[in-house]
C-alpha cells in the first residue's frame, strides 16, 4: 500500500500540508475563534456530508459567525483537495477536516463585522488506530477536569478551542489510560475527549442524554438508528457515578473510530471497572449493526464519490 500524501487547501490555495500556512493574526490562532468538522470517506464516498454541514452551520450560529461558503462550494473545494492527493490511486480512505476561522484582524476580542472568514481543508489518510484498541479495547479514565457546561461553552460548538478535551485526555494519560470519559458539573457522564460513549447497564444499552452536554455525534445518531431498526433499544438518559458501578460493557464512537470497545474505566476514586476483551455481546451486536448500516449507506450513495 502506498503512503497517502496529505494535502491542504487554504482559501483555495492547494499545497502539501507541510507547506500550508495561516497568518499569525488569524483569530483561529489567536483565540481559537474558528469552527470545524471532520468526516471520513469510504473509498471516495463521504460519510454523512450533509449532516456534517448541518452541524457546522449550527456551530456557526452558536458563535455568531456568518459563513461565506455554501455547502456546495465547500464540497467543490473539498473535492478539488481530495483529487490533489493520491487517495484514489493508493485506494485509501480519506480523513477530511474543514475549518473556517473568523479571519485575520487586529488584537481585539470583538470580531468586527468587516472580518473576512478563512477556510482550511486538510485531507490526509484516515487515522491508523492502534489495532489493540479493537482486538482488546481502549482503557478509559474519568479525569478531574469537568466538561465545559452548556451555559459557558456549549460542547455543540465544534470549535477550534479544544483545551477542555485536551486537559481531559492529558489527565487520563497521567492515570495510565488511553482516553477520558468526562463528567459534567453535576457529576453526570458526558462523552470522551473526541468521541461519544455508550454503556450496557442491566442488559440495556444506554448513552448520555443531550442535557448532559456533549457534542451530538453523527456516529452516535447513526448507531441509534441502526440499533433501533434491528430491535436493539438505545436509552438516552442521565448516567451518574452510581450507574457506572453497574455497567458491564462500554464503547466509544466517532466518525474515524466507528465503534471502539472499552476494556476498562477508571473511576475518580481509583476503582477500575473491567469490560469484556474486544467488546461484550451487546457491543459486538452494535459493531455488526453499524457496519451493515454503513454498507447500506455506501451502496445507496456511490454517486457522491469525491474522487
Ligand atoms: C467532543 C466530541 N464528541 C464526540 C465526537 C464524535 O462525533 P462524530 O461521531 O460525529 O464523529 C467528536 C468527534 O468529532 C468530538 O470531537
């Protein structure tokens, strides 16, 4: 398999990613004043392009940013960028991250309406997750840092400031885990650093409800649809530390991870919960249902290929 050359498009200028530059006075750099989306392709077919755009528009609205590109213009620019890579030749799936920053301006927190937004599209090979994360499972820990409250920085703003999640994952690594599961200010489970989380409690598949404050993951939504269609109920509800003590399975989900089983979860008091290697019976059912769901999606959307 050939390597995947990463290519970046900054406001229409396409170069190898290592040559791409953004000015230091860009507010994305100065203040994290930007929003982004990440999607993956299977072959050339983008997964959930329209749904990502809807979430992107919601992020823009939440930070009072006017988008200058339309969904179709962004798609055209993404296609141009993907075609500048060797993705179709090396047969690799692509990771696509598009960001819009509030643009370049003076050092002033208030974003003047005259600012012109900047877009950056990064295309690279899909993440090579450690195969052990699927064969055995990922180790999770609950860090001290709580997830940003909705009333302060809504986790549904998929923005350029991920310090809350960065702190969560740093603390999880210090605790010997691979990733974190963050609680909100009320002590309820929200999500992992860049993925959503599901548990099995008393044989029921449960995931935090929206009021806990987490990004509305598109993989999470697809999993709910796929499971319900196959008669596996998914309950969205508050999950407290007491509930965690009764969990028998756990997995995390995102566009690039798909369904990744958890091997363990460290609680704040140091107790470590263990889950079945490679995922228990429910997790394995979810993996199968999600894979079938994606296969059906791809079969029905071949015409959307970006190659
Ligand atoms: C904080 C956070 N939660 C959840 C997710 C999972 O979202 P999705 O399934 O749309 O990839 C992500 C991934 O972008 C994320 O950054």
